[in-house]
């Protein structure tokens, strides 16, 4: 079926930058909205940014002005460019995609999740 694979996480100092990638593979007819979530230790998973299939974006207040979400529809890939990172950004970042696997109106689209990639911001 459908799989999402994230990459790009790592250890960075405060003020640094990282670019996360998430590629969808498998049986895919159409990818609708895509999003990035994150979950810090002991905290609930939170939405960071979303992007529609036409490029419209929304960001959490904590991400506005620092993070940029984008997508390459030809590659079934979504990106999250993170600049001016802060220790509070430390979390596991998860890719999410709403995907129509086959061109059937009787089979609804479903949400899929990546395995997560660790982002650590520390001096």
C-alpha cells in the first residue's frame, strides 16, 4: 500500500537550519493535503504546517516566519524548511498525507503517517 518516508532530521545548534523531506510511495492516485506534525517527549503531537494540493499553506503560530512547507507533486514529496531553530523545536517530526489510492469515488481517501524523524536543537 502507501508508505511515507521522512528524512533530514538531526542535531543542530540554536539559530541553525534543517530541511525535512517526506516522500510518498506505493499505490497512489492523488495526494490531497500534506502536513507536518511534531511530538516532543511527554507532550501531545501538534500540527506544525499544512499544504493543500494547490499550494495553499497554514502554519502554527510557533512556526510562522521561521518554517516553510512546500511540495513537489511530480515526486510525491513534501518538504519542511526550518530556519532559526530554537530548543523548543526539539521533537520527532511526522509527515502526514491524505491520499486517494485508486480513482474510485466509492473508496474514500485516507490519512497516512511517516515513521518520524528526530530533530534536536541544542548548544
